[in-house]
């Protein structure tokens, strides 16, 4: 139980991120929540690949021993790149929305409804 | 307005350092922590540093969108071209056709912990370089677009 | 009203994620066949000392192509929506 | 071994200075004095903790003769130099931004910059 | 080889037969039309609408616009529309909340109740 | 390159060709001519490869392609504990079926787009994203690896969002794109979370490998819920459909036709997860009823929301939701009887057949309808139906194509919509009569709302404001004509189509053991 | 051309520092040197206009570089140690008397100004806040101004330091 | 012997926690930026020490990346605060 | 044991930073806290023996994400409830 600390953290920040996304009205804040959620998923992936007492999966000058799982790290790398691409694109969208609507409040960005 | 002279001088001096360090990370991707994406992001952060230290309009001579676009596309084409070249030598898409052949980047590596030799790992260094160039172009372009839009006043044209 | 619903859902999801966190034993993966294969054979098959890079660019190189494409499309999108409208429309 | 004798001392010095900086960060009244506290002390403390690492690297290099320890030492030196330059510049940038954004030094006896700008 | 008969499991369906019937109906319609009065004039006073001496509406005004259609239908199930249409608020948070809510709902059904 | 080599490497080329064209586009696509040559050439080549690939799969069974191995069939190396370690494309009949859809719709849409979108700036970016999106959809439907599915889902989502935002002169377009992108990202991240859970339990990412070890523990159930919610959102089923009309109505019309296919690729992912990943170990009654409930809601809410719409593309977007409901209904009935072999044989397979057949038909006629809507907007410059009227006098071909599409979507014989709806009605009636009756009612309402569109757009006197309007250019007509031709042909010859294309796909979907053994037997 | 060569040299030296210890026999492997040269040329192409913005090549002089090294290792380090003791004292006692003063440096080059400003920031009781672009004067936040000092309109840069005059050192290095 | 490194790292992480308090309390954004800058420095020190503690000497590269790049975000914050962006 | 101590502290810092991002109404401060969050996540990756990911997260979180967030904040205004 006490060893599960990273996973518990994953749960906590996932929910914080989701709650930020759901309850905040500011688009920038929503994107920050999305960032937090992304980081939570990345941390989850890294945590499931950790082996107790393991070392990084790099043979250069390493001591002999158990190594942590390399695949989750590869997956996380991919996921981080995707995350930054998404964030950049969404921020560009937000600036265009502000230029056209004069606000970033989701309550007022609802030209498309019904 | 921009940041003070001190910061600009520091940015000037740090820029080549960041560049060579990023290239070091890129090219040593198969030996040390890092790789194409990380190194490319480091180099791109160098461009981002220049963009914050100087005005975007001051940089147009040295940091051009057109070049960055070419880097981006060229890096990706190199990447996918390396992968497609495997079809010509009889492998499968993304087959590591240079590894353990003894030619360029094809020195067989000893198993277990060793200091590492840069001419190993087959297509991995090539792909690292390709991805590094692509990420450099891509991430720089994003910030350049945003800064350029900011300095034009952000009005609709 | 909406905030209450959001709070209830958040608490429920917190429970679910805590359940996941407690169920998984941290630091002791139950299976590791695939990764042990990488650690055993990665170095001789690809010649890279960094197994993580070997996985990224060799074993799962196709994912990396996809990842680079995602970045590329995000950059192209950013360029598109900051473009100037010169002709018509 | 030199290392076992010197390293705890260096680490202790570094940690003490870092700790001073943290106390200053909490205690001082405004941005500028806090910058005084943390920029100097953390840079200095990090230099000392890194010195411990360098001593370790030198020690092991003498003992084993492996190239990786040279690399460790040099990389640490590079990291520390980068840190010194960036820290000082960053502190300057923050101080300038703070002054321009209208944060005036608390309990200041004199402020020439304010006069110079008008 | 290209059989048009299509066994659906409960019966069968052949579009060619249907087309045949359709053609037959067309022929019948043509026959009716053919037997009609031939003295009808397309132009002239005969085709003008007579609105008790009022001005005849112009070309564009005569057109029945889209929102005039199905007024009765929407009016008949007004209670339904009054609930469903406002649910499409156009606010991003609500969309996300719906998403998480439905996910929680399915979780409750799948994991808790079952 | 010899024929045999092409046959061997078709799966790789299928992804590589559009990607290479897309990467080269920003450099080489500066002029109109080079742009057109690259885009249309790459799409034509991709379509040819796709059709060839589908033909190969339908004639010779499941095709494996292992990326990065020495030979394409070396899926499981010795010494790896029986787990495929590399990314594998597992192309069975269902994947081939979806690939065929992408090929046909993609080619028509590109043909159409050659003249419809030429008025805008930034076209090289447009075609870059378009080719990227097609590559993403093709990757989604062909991959046999969960993480790879996530990556391609992101590619198609991001490229799709970029295309939705293409017309930045309207702020609304960016609004639709933002909603689409945020929701897609959320869904994709939840999918990634589920992938993490699977990875933890089974140390595998390949669908077949996970499926062969699946235990349906508590964590698997949670992962299933995450996957179902995320993919149901991506395919636009009520009550997760809110982004759909926003994104569909704001995108350029050619893009919208492709977004429909993108949604259906997500639908494919949903079915793949339920049938192949979980299969018979699933709690099939509950999941089946959940899918049926989503389908019924989608059908009913979609069509009723469509009726009062004034925006022609928004109306069609709601119809897309409604039609997605049919597919969910058909396949949901199949899921609900999955564990009961007798019912599965007597009507379950027919329901799945109907659902899959409807995917194909819907892609064709909905693509056609969106393209005609684009033609109408091209001529009139507005999308408000209240401002339209009398266009039938000048746009005869467009009117005919629209009529074909509208009759097909309403399920009027002899068009293809009728054939698939007939199969769904009959099989669903044997499962639960109420559902079938509601489905028929929805069909009637669909007809009603398309009569409204038809009347208000094409009928009536010529409006003075459109006196200068004329028929759209030839490439647009060709693109629409291709789809219309397929609609008619399938409507008249449904039986061979079902027997040779849809039934193998449905068999492949249900046959989990076959999928697993295909992957496991490759090495 | 000169900027290119300079940048290549700097980059190459940095690369060699980064990869020291790579060779199994010597300090550097041959492959690393070859690749380092190629990469350094690439950096030279990209960054030459930044490193040598003012076409000022004083720093090539090896004497100046040696002086720089000595400066960093001895007077600067001593000043830093004094500075930290000073700050520790202020932190514990809380005895501060802050203010911002104008400091005349007489340094002309950007590099010299930057070094002086950074030295000021890292040395006792001072923090460079702003720079007057026309005259090159620094505005320095001083944590403890001596009684009476605040009356002065201008401080000399050398007065800020306690042990040795760093401003003079920097002038000898950079000007 | 490795215990020393871990003890030092624990102290440094505790200092990071203290700086986090300043980041939360900080009445103005410049204060927060100062705290962020401090945290960066401390994290670099932590990373160098941890790399040695784990006997993974190549981990130092991460610290260099950090030392070089954390500066950029500080500059952006400063430029925004100075009203110059 | 001592490893657990600083691990716990880092994780607590992560949660703390996330909560601060949620609570803060000043978007600039929230962006700073997002930066802090990124740094701590990166340190956590480092502790969990994933240096590749740590470099990646450091470069992205330290340099780029904060930068583009601040550029966007500069465009749309600094306060959360601020309207034009």
C-alpha cells in the first residue's frame, strides 16, 4: 500500500485534472487541466514499468543488475510528443477564438449550439 | 521593447552551446539518455530562447520560417526514406538494415555494459538525426508562428 | 447544480482510480516477457546500448513515425490558422 | 580515499548554504531581497555539492582509470557553469521585470532607478 | 452470377422486381397523363393565382422556406424538444461533463451493479 | 518493383504513400499544378494499393505485416514468451472492408476537392492535413496493436481538427475545431490509460496477445469501460455526440465526408475492442445492451434534433449521428447474443452483417450528401436553408445526386440504404420487436426531414438572388457521380456484395480464435 | 568567415568536453572527433551570427582566456564565498537596509557588461536590476547600504566588491 | 557510502518543498518566478547527486538539459511581467 | 527508507502543484505552477529510472509549454474571469 505512492498520486492528479477541465470556465485553464491529465497518464505509464531496485535500461557504463521495463518509457516518449503537439495546437485555437469572440470564457463561446 | 542587453548577450553566448549540446544528445541517442526527440526539443528551445531575447523582426535574417519548414519536411522525409530503404535491401518497412553489417554505423556491439561506440546501432543514429531535425523545425515553427502573430498585433488581416 | 454533478462524478472517479492504484502492485510487474526479451536481445539485435532508444526506433519505430506525423500535423495546423487571408474568402 | 573524508564536508557546506537561502526566501520582505538570498546561496551551494561529486569522480578515476569518471566530472562542471550563467541572468531578468511591473523595493532608503525612468 | 435476389434470413428481396413494379406504375401514370385534357394553356390569365384582387406575391415570396415545414410536428412533441434542445448548450464544459458522466454511468452499470 | 514484392509490402505502402506525399507537400506544393498532381496522384495510388490489398485479403485470408522484422510474417520471435514484440498489422476481412471504404470515399473526395476548395489560401497545408488524415484512418483500421491504434487515432483527430478549423475567417470554425480537439484528446488519453492497464496485466500491446490472455478481471472491466466511452465518443453516439454537429457543419464539405469515415473508423475500433479483444469472455448481455441503448438513443435523438435544423450541414450531421445508431443497434444485437450460439446463428450474424453493411452504405451516401451540400454552398455561399430555394432549375446534376443520396439515407428501395436497413430490421425484430419498430419510425422521420431539405433547397420558384448560379465544375460532379454510382449499384445488387464482402467481414469480427491464431501462427 | 571558424572552434571544444572519456585507449575516440567536427560545422553555419554579433574578436587572445579562468577560480570564487557568508548573516539577523543605486562601470562591450552584471549579481549584497542603454550604467539593488552612502548620486563599480576589484579584472579580460 | 548522497538529496528535496511554499504564498508573480528559479537550481543539484547515488553516471546529461533550459521559462515570465512581450 | 522520504516529498509536491493550478485565479501564476508541476514530474521520472523521459519532459515542460502558455496568456488576458 505504502509502496503504491506513485500510483496514488496518479489517481489524485488525474481527478484534479479532470475536475479542472470540467469545472473551470477559462479555456487556458482547461488546457492546463488537460496538461495535468496528460502528465498523470504519462506518470502512470512510467510507474507500471518500474521494477524495484531496477536501473535505467541503458547499458552504457551501467552496473550489472535488474533493469526497469523499457517499453513503457518508449510509449511515454511518444505520448509526451503527442501531448505537446496537442497543447500547441489547442493554444493556437484559443488565440484565434479570442480574436474572433473577444473572450475565452466557455459560457460565451457558444455560437454553435442546438 | 525587449529584454535588457545583459540577457541578450547571455542568449547569444548560450545559443551555440545549446545547439551543440542538443546535437550531442541527438547523435548519442543510442548510447546515453536522449535521442532524436529530446535533442531536437533542446535545440528548439535554443530558438525559443532567441525568440524571447530578441524581437521576432530582428531575427528574420537568421531564423526563417521557410528554412524551418524545409528542415521539418526534410527531416521527416529522411526518416521515412530510411525506413523505406529497407524494402530495397529485402527487409520489411522499418527493418534495421544497417545494424551488425560492419559498414557505416554497423559495428557489432559487445553484450553487457560497455562504454559504447558511436558507429553502432545501424539506422538508429540516422533516424535520430532525422527526427532531431524534424522536431527542431517543428517546435521552433510553433513558437515562431505564435510570436510572429503576437508582434503583428494579432489583428485580423 | 452542474458543480454538484461534477463533484459527485469526480469523487466517484477518484474512487475508481484509487481502486486501480491499490490493485496494481507497484514495482513488481506481474509479467515481463516482452521487456525481458528487449533487455536480453536488444543490444545484439540493434546494436544500441540504450534499450529505450532501441525500442523507440527499432522495435516500435512505426509508432515513432506516427508520433512525428502528429507533431507535423500540429505544426501545419498552427501555420494554417495563423495564415494571412489574402485572396477572396 | 580522499573522497570519504572530503565529500561529507563539501556536501554539508553546500546544504547549509542552500538552507540559508531557503530561510531567506521565506523571511525576506520583497522580491529583490529574496533574489539576493536564493540566487547567491543556491548557486554557491550547488557548486559545493557538485564539488563533492567531482571529488568522487576524481577519486574513482584514480582508482579505476575508467573514462566514464572523466565524463562525470566534466559534465558536472559544465552543468555548474551553465547554472551559474543562467541563474545570474535569470535573476537580473526577474529583478528588471519586477521593477518594471511596479514592485518597488520594500523599506528602500534610495531608488535611483525610479528617478531615472521619469 | 450477379444475382439480385437477396436472402435476408427471414425472407428475400429483389430490387429488380421492385423496379419492374415501379416502371409499371410509371407507365400507368403516363397513361393517365396522356388521357388528360390537351387544351391546357401554360401561359395566360388561367394560371395566375387570384387573390381576391390583392397583389400577387413576387417570385421569391411565394417560396415555402425551410423553417415553415414541420411546424406541427415540432409543436406536437414540444415537451420533448424543450428538454433535448437546451441540453445542446454549446458549452465545452458541459460536453466534457457529459462524457465523464456517461463513462461513470457505464462504470456503475458494468462494475458496481453487475 | 515486382508484383510479388508489391503484394508482400502492400500494407506498408498503404501508410507510406500518403505520408510521403503529405511530408513533401509543404515543400513541393507551392503551385496549383504540383499540388494537384501530388495530392490526387498520391490518393489514387493509395486507393489502388488499398483495393489491391483488400482483394488479396478477401481471396487469401488474414494478412500479417510485422514492422521491422526480417520477414513480414515473423510475428513471434523465439524466446519472447509467446508475445509478439513488434508492431503488427493484422489485416483480416473486416480491416479490408474498412480499407475499401476509405479508398473509395477518399478518392471521390479528393476528386471533388480539386475544384471545390480552390478559392482558399493555405491549400498546401490543407492537402498535407488531408493526406495525413487518410493515413491516420488507414492505420487505425489496419493495425493490430493497441498503442499504435492510439497513435493513429491521434493523427486522424489532430489532422481532422486542423481541417475543421481550415476556414478561419469564421470564428465559428475554430470553435468547432476546439471542441472536437479537446474531446478527442480526452478520449485518446483515456484510451491510453486503458492501454496502460492492459500493459500492466499482460505485458503486451498486441490485440491478439492481450486477447489470448484476457481474464476479464476487475481492472479489465474498468479498461473496457474507458475504451467503450472513448470510442463511442469518437464515433459520435448520443449522449456523447455534442461535438459532431459542430465539427461536421463547420468543416469544408470534402473534409466532412472524410470525417464521417473517420468516425466510422472509431466505430470499427469499438467493435474490434469488444469482439476481438474481449470476445466471448465478455459480459456480453450487459455490454450488448449498453451498445444497443447507445444506438437507440443515437437514432432517436439524432433524427429528432435534425428536423428543426436550419443549417443544411448541421442537419446532415445529426443524420450522421442517427445513422450511426443503426450500426450500433445492429452490432449491439450481435453482441447481446454473442454467448448464445443458436441465436447467434439464427439472427445474430444477420444483425452484425446489417450493421457492417450499413457502415459501408452510410459512408457512401453520407459522403455523397455532404458533397452535394458542399456544392450547394459553393453556389449559394450560404448554409442557411431558409435563404435557399429553386436551385433545381440550375443545378440539375446536383439535384439528381442529392435525390439519390436522400432516398438512400431514408431507406427507399432500390438504393443501398434500404438493403442494409432491411437486414437490420428483420434481425432486430427477432431479437426485440420494439427496437425494430422504433428503427422504422426513425427511418420515416429521416425521409421527412430530407423531403424538407429537398423541397426548400431545390424546389420552388427560382429565387432572384441565385440568378447567376450555375452548375458546379466537372471534378466536383465526377466525385459525386462516383459515389452515386456505387450507391445505385449496391442498391440493385446487394446480394453478391453481402456474400462476398460483408459476410466475411462479419465472420472475421466474430471469429476471435481465428484472429489470435493468425497472429500466433505467423512465426 | 572568421565568425564561422570561431563558432566551429568553440562548438568543437565544447563537444570534446562533452564526450571526453569516450575512447578506450585515448581520451577521445576517433569517431567522436570526426562526428564532432561535422556537428561543429553545422553549428557554425547556424549560429555564427549570434556568437560574433559585433564582430569583436578580442576574446580569441589566449592571454585573456587564461585571465578569465584565473578570474573565475580565484577572485570571483572568493567574492562569492564572502557574499554567501554575508547573506547568511543577513538572513539570520534580518538586518537589511536596501536600496537601488546607480553604478558607473566604464565598460564598453556587451560581453564585459554582461560579465560585470552577472558578477555583481553573484557577489556580496548586490543585484543588478537594470541597465541604462545609453550610458552603460547599471542600476544595482544593494541589500545593505551604509549610512550616508545613499546620498551619492553615483557609485563606482569597484566599490561594490569587498576583497578585490572585479570590475578591473573584467576590464582586463573583456576590453 | 551511498547513504550520504541520499541524505543530501533528502535535504535538497525538503528545500524544494520550502520553495514550493514560497511559490504558493508569494504575493506577486515575481515572487513566484523567484521561487521557480530557485526550485530549478535545486532540482539540478538533486539530479546531479541522484545520478551519482544510483551509480548511473550518464544521468548527469539530464541535469545539464535542466540547467540550460529552465532559464527559458524564467525569461518568458520576466518578459511578460516587464510588459515587453 | 530515506529514498521513500524524498520520493514522498516529490509526490506531495506534484499533488500540491496540481491543486495550486486548480485554485489560482491569476493565469500567470497558474502557468508558473504548471511549470513547477512539469519540473517535479520530470524529477519523478528521473527517480523512477527513466532518464530519456525525464530529458524529454524537462525540455518540453521547462522550455516550450510554459513559453507557449505565456504567449497565449499575453494574448487573451491574465485574469481568469477577465472580460473585454
